[in-house]
C-alpha cells in the first residue's frame, strides 16, 4: 500500500494514522532516515525499557529494583523529610 503526505514549510511530515497505529508510533518516538541512492527508508527507533536506561547510568552495577521498590524508597525519603 502507498501512502502520501505533504512536507510542511518547516520540513515536518505527518505520518498517516494507519501507519502510526500499525507500528505503534507515538509522540516523541524517534525515527531514523536511511538514505540509499535516491531511496529514503524510515525506521522507528525501538524504545528503551526503564531497566535498560538504568543499566546505562554510571555505577549502575546493581540491576534496576523495579517500580515497587522505587516507590518504597521514595516513601521512606518523604517520611524522613517530614520527621525533620
């Protein structure tokens, strides 16, 4: 199937709704443009999970504890501030 869109004045393209839905593309997602000769190929950059982002932090030898543990730590910090 072929879809057509028009380039806006500021160089922006609108991806058709059917394509966004089919590939799960959401606002803020990144898209790579691969150029080969006179052909442009669009590829969606996969989103990183929070665990993958956490592992990239300096000194992140400890695996991400998960959202439940993160909430527990934040509650503990909040309680400590109130006790001061």
